[in-house]
C-alpha cells in the first residue's frame, strides 16, 4: 500500500498549455468555462507573463514559473485569472520531485483562500494537503485533513487505511476496525490492510472474529503467516493433546504450503514414528537428509531403523497390519493402517480403511473425530473434494479435530 503522502501527491494533475485558451487572448473578450460564469479580458502584460510562467512550468523550471506568475499577478483581472496563477504556483511548488512540503502546503492554502477554483481542483488540493501534512510530519493535521476529505468526498481506500493506521497507533481499536473495513471494501485489500484489521480485532479481544478473518483471507492471500496463525490455533483447543493431534497439525501446514522449519520437520518425523506410521516418518527424515540437517547425523541409527520399517511396510507389512486390524474390536487400528497407505500415496485405499474404522467403531468420540478428519484428507487427495468437505463439516470435537477440519476446508479453497 502506498503511503498517504505518495498516493495523494500523485493526484496533482498537469497544468496544460491549453489553459491560456480559457483565459482569453490580450484585449479579447471571451466566454470563460461555466465553472467561472463570467467574461474576462486578459491584459497583454498578464498574457505575456502567464505564457512565460506556463512555459517555465512545462520545462520544470519551477522558480522561474513562480517568478513569472508573480509578475502576472498585478495584471490579473477577475477570479478566473487569479485562480489560474495560483494553480501555476501550486504546480511549481508541489511537483513530486520537490521535498519542500511546507512550501507546497502554503501554496495550496493560498490558492484555496483566493477562491475561483473548480470543485475538482479543490478536491485534488484537499487530498494533496493531507499527503503533504503527513510527509511534513504533522500527523495531527494530516489526520484532520483526511477525515475532512472523507466527510466531503466519501474517501478513497488509501484515505480510510491512513485513518485506520493512525487510530490503531492511538489504540482506538474500534475506530481502526471501522476505518480499515471501509478501506477494504473500497479497494483491493493487501496484507497491510488485513494486518491492521487483525490488530484492531485483537485489541478489542474479538478473537472469534479475528480467527474467522484469518480463515477467510488465508486461501486468497498466499501468505504463509496467515496459514500458520490459523493452523497453530489448533493447539489452544480445550482438549488438545499433542500425542494425538500434533502430526495432523504438521500435515495441515504441509498442505497449506507452509515451509516447515528443520525442528518442525524433525518433530513431524518423530510424531509419525510414535504413532506407528513408518512411511510418513521416513518421508520427513528424507527431507532432513536432503537438507543436510544436523539431526540426521545425531540420530543415524533411528533414521536407518525408520527407513527399514518404511520399506517393510511398503513391501508387505501394511497388508499384514490390515489383516490384524480386521480382528480387533476397535476400528482404531484400521485408522492407523489407513494413515500408512495415505503416506504411501494410496489415497483410495486409505479412504476404504478409514471408512472401515468408522464402521467398526468402538473408539472414543475424540478418536473417531480424528479418523473423520483424516478420512477427509484422504478423500481430497483421492480427488473427491466435495466428499471431503462434507466429512469435515460433520466434525465438532474440541480436541483439535474440529478446528483442523475448518482449516482443511479453507485449504481446499486455496
């Protein structure tokens, strides 16, 4: 997002050479534009100096332009000609290359006080004033002028965002929320806008709305920070237990294309190993091996063991484990075997076994909800997104499964 100063400085229109035509030639009476609704006769001295000022302005000789405008001033007749000279002074004082902010401010204020300006020019100058006040470090005047502009002209996305930022700095969180929502609705929102909104919501302790906002924007913003915020919120669920759910947290991060840190990748490998999913553990270790991570050398025996177990699962052990799961009273073992197939890239088989796990049942409600969560993941990876979303929508558990289900629905939209 541009700074207010930059955005509004750039709103200054060029003063065209055709302006002279609207003023009339020397000693010739012409009808001025309707905005002026008066007849003027331009004196020779006025026209000569005005022409010279306009030419100097076109050549970016700003001091010469102002000097010639000053020379034309005693010969100006009527508000139209005086307004034209003030516009030259403003253009010469407020070019974007000129950092004399106070000089620009003075020129604009004098032009407005002189009167005779079209409404579109007054609006332009008001917007420029706010930007120049901001650039000059006069935050109070910039805020005052911006609010006045919003009241008079409706406000641009840049103006609303400026007000929101200043309200946030002043800890007026409700005001910041109102202003940034107007900015978002009137322009293309960026992460700057949403960061202001999230900070305003957090300042009011509106955490439900805070996370609903993150859930809404994460799929479209392509910003892994928002995904991390959303996914890691899982750990705050009332009955969250790392041993049961941490692996699912890492899986969601992977799916959201969050770059896992080496320590997180190590923790993911260990979580998979502890849950008996050797293939997934080996997959994470393989990433660390490729990266030359120090944990590989420290845990060489463990890495070798997990790699061997993964190879055995791929060869025959998964099929054997499936047969054993069929003899168990609970469906939980079917669910673990299904995770192994999913890690090995066989999403269709995983869907089958997750459904068998749920059909057999005899699991705690929290465990059953985690199986449903993983079933949805398998369905999406099998190309059945609509089925996956329907599965996730049934999950309400507060052990992390419900929160991750909402997260996966968001991921499915990205």
